[in-house]
C-alpha cells in the first residue's frame, strides 16, 4: 500500500488534485472518499469527474437527495489501449438509512459492470468487492486548507503508475 499526501489551500487546488487522480483511474475501480462534512469530498469529485471528461465541474453536485448520480464516458484507455464506453457513478451514502435504501440505489447494478464508482461516506456500508479500491481521506487543516491522503490499495490494477497524457 502506498500513500500520497498533500495539503490544498483552496477548492480550486482540490479540484486540480481530483483531475490528477482521474488521469490515473481506469475501470473497474472503487474510489472511497472519507472525511467530515465540508472536508471537500464533493469538491474533489468535481475534479475527478470533470477530469474523466464525464461532465463539467459545475454539473457535479452533491448526490444528497438521490444518493447516486450517473455519468458516462466514451473513451477510457484500457490496458490494451483500446477504448470503450464506461459509466461513472457518484454516490453519497450519508443519508442511507437501511438495506431497502441501499437496494433501491441500484449499486449492485453499478458494481456488476466495469465502472468507476466514487463513494462519499463509504463507512455507512460494508462493501464486498474484488474491485481495485482507492481510498482517499480528506481532513480540515485550518481555514481553506485540506489534507488529502490517497492510499492506492491495489496499485497494479486501480491506479497506473504512470499517468497517461
Ligand atoms: P463534503 O462533500 O466533504 O461535505 P464539499 O466538497 O461539499 O465537502 O464542501 C467543501 C467546502 O469547503 C466547499 O464549500 C468548498 O468551497 C470549501 N473549501 C474551502 N477550501 C477548500 C479546499 N482546500 N478543498 C476543498 N474544499 C474547500
Ligand atoms: Mg459531499
């Protein structure tokens, strides 16, 4: 397990970090975002999803009420360098109440096809998956500063060691 830790000083810097993370992601991958309210999970996701080319920054908003937002990308570099369509899910489990809620989210469908699944408040549910998982921990570090620690638990699958252009 390797860890990468930085401190950002504005939401723009956090978005830029998200874009950098996006350039290293390829499906299937689960991205778990841990951290308190306001620590920047949704802001980082704006960078990841816009970096993937799935939506504009301003189109990425907190999935507070519908809990899952679905995006689509059409070109993802895969190991054989061919491209294909892929879904990107942005999930927020903060308000998840029970199993009925979870089933109604359709998360199982999301996890049945190779996708990029970004989950805020993953500690609300135990995920059993053999997917490569990237864990990102965000913490308030005073004022507009946020500490962002990234553990790419399964480097060889989830994150490529050299970013593609
Ligand atoms: P979360 O999803 O973790 O609850 P949000 O991303 O929705 O957090 O909110 C973070 C808030 O903090 C936003 O209002 C954002 O503008 C502000 N902010 C200030 N500094 C930063 C920073 N360095 N990184 C991320 N967000 C920041
Ligand atoms: Mg959020």
